[in-house]
C-alpha cells in the first residue's frame, strides 16, 4: 500500500479486532494525558509536579464518578472503586471532596 492510499475498512477492522478493549482505552488515555502534561509542564525552571498533579486529578475524577454513579453513598462508591470504605473516606478528605459532597 502506498502512502497516499487509505487503508480499507476490512484491514482497519482486523487491526482493531486484535486490540483488547483495555489497550484501546489505554491508548486514548495516553493521548489525553500527553495533552494535560504538556499544559502542566510549564514549571518555569521549578521542579516539575506533573506526576502529582495528574494523579490528583485522576483520583479526584474517579471519586466524583463513583459518587455520582452510586447516588453519593460512600460505602457503595468505595465498593465500586474496589477500595475499603475507610480508605475512601480518607482519600475524599485528601482530595478535598468531603466538603463538596456535603452540599
């Protein structure tokens, strides 16, 4: 196939069939995280906090999703995430979600 030819639908489909759902999701996430890290990376000569900032955002987002899906029931949200209820509560406080959830 030359560079100007578009791949056929069937070849794309076969390629996608070989990927697992997990691999596809990881690829999507990686592209988004690359954009996010580019925005966060402007440290101006300071030590980078990209890792800490991204982990904070991801955890916070996961907790918000779990709370929404479980109607703000903390024990159900903890179970949804596969973590202990006490760990969930401690992380909610650390992620500054406790005050938000009380509203």
